[in-house]
C-alpha cells in the first residue's frame, strides 16, 4: 500500500528517530485509540480516517524499531494514557 502526500521533508537519522518515536507515543494515546475505533456512518469520512491511519503506520515503518529500542519502550511510553 502507498499513500501520497504533497509534503516533502528531508530528515537526518536523529530527526527521523525522534519523530517516529513521537508518532509511536501518539499511537498509544487515548485520543488515537478513540479515533481509530469511532463508529463512522459517512463513507468519505471513513476513507479519510483509513488514509490517515495508513499514513501514520507507514511513517512509523519508514524507520523500524530495532530490538534495543524496543527494550526502552516502557520508558518511552511512561505517562502515556493507554486503553
């Protein structure tokens, strides 16, 4: 799958890592969990949500989490409201 965007940003490895981690933190939040589970009757809104979720997932997967980083996930997600 592929999503298109009108934005291009050049990031170095450190910038990519911090943004990826911020997105991962956001994906654990109550806001995001509610967003992906919300019942939607409008097909156009549902499609927009699907594209947004796809973009988030693809962004995180651009720089996969390695095993060392995964060990620190508890610390990374400390204080994040999860459901």
